[in-house]
C-alpha cells in the first residue's frame, strides 16, 4: 500500500563546539557580532523530513514513495536511498541548484546556532501528486510553501487521505491558509509549540480543528501525545528509552509510525503507539536516519511498551 511523502530532502551538517556559546558572545556587542567557533567534530547526515519519514516507514515494512526536488549534488543521497530500497522516481533534480542544506552548530549545553539553505526545495511545486500512481495515503511534510499549498489541494482533489504536517514551515502560513489546509486534510500532526501557533493563527480550538478531521494529534516529547478524534480525546504515553542521544528527527519517526498504522487499518490509539515506539528508537541514535531494526525487534519493543501488537 503506497504512501506518498511530499517534503524536503536535505543534507544535515552537524558541528559540535566544545565550549559554551555564551563565553564567546558579548551580550552588549551583538550589534557588531563577529564570531567564529572551532568545531573539532563534524558529521554529515542524510535528512530532510520526507527522507526521514520514508526511511523509518521502510524499516517498518511500509511502501513509501518520496516526492521532492533536489539539487545536482544529490547523487550520493540517491545511491543511499537505492541501497535501502527507496525509489527516486518522483525526486526531481533542479538544474543549477543545491539540495537543501542544514548547518547546525551545538555547544556543550545543547544550545544551537542553525542556518538553512532551501535550495531546490523552493521548486517543489514542479511536482504533482497525480504523477504518482496507486497511492493509498499521503503526507504534506515541511517543503516549499507553494508546494505544500499545491500538494494539499491535489491530494484533496484526488480524494487521497493525507496528514497535514506543517512542522517548521507553519509560521509561513496565515490563518486563512491554515484553515484551508485543515479543511482539505484528513488528519493533522503537530508538536506542542506548533499547536499553540496553529490555534492562535486560525482562531480555532483543538476540538474545532478535530471536528474537521478524522484525527488531530499533538506530540509533547517525553510527555507523550494527545489524540483528538471526533468527540473524543486520549493520551498516549511516550515509550521508554535507554538514553536520549539526539531528539532531531523524532517527530519524523513518529509520523512514520502513524502512517504505518494507517496503512494497516489500525485504530488511532495503536497508530499513536506505533509513532511513540518509532520516536523512542530514533532518539537513542545520532542523526535522523541512523537507527535500524528488524520487524521482530520492533514487535518486541512495541510489546515492551504497550503489549502485543
């Protein structure tokens, strides 16, 4: 059962500064800020929301189809996807562009200074949902703003149930645009910060949003997630972890679990539990696509947290 994942593909460059930023930034001199940080540790990961979601969904046994735009530097990432059985049929290369790039510098207190170059992501509207055949479910994950608007409209026109997952792109949209997304979507998944912004911009309550959807999910990190369905709301706890290594990409892993549950026809409690276990596995690893598991290993991890699937 194919799941079309629209969103970004990106290279994530992670650097570690072995001191506190605050020791090198003078608070009263920020108007002439000119600093350089020596970063002995540098790691490059494959990332982007679409890539991250597809990676975990494939591990689960799903059939993800990525729809994205990338730059001429995408070759190594494409080979990596092929090695993992992920098709690039709907990943379009934009001439004279770079693939989206995130540059993240973290100090020893886990403060971060980030820079993001969208690159080819800004041309994602060149892709069309209709180009992918036999799609059962979809997700609108963070992407070029024009593409997110277009793809939501196209999913709705083709009556393909989809998750609205605005993520870090949510601030790009005004209240009217967000209300339109909600009216088109079948489900929506946001984190706690995004939920507050969504409520503020739309002027809607959680119950009012849920009334327009089959499910409205708010993730709250270690506190688990809340699922609003029509006339009901329930809490799903976070699955236990051995240690929190890197939270980056946990939301994408959670969404992969939810999508997998939907393709299996599971109820929303189970879908959220699947997401919770995926997020727990991811947080124990550096990078957004460094975790790995077999179907038996996942089944055991799920059983440990919530009982037999």
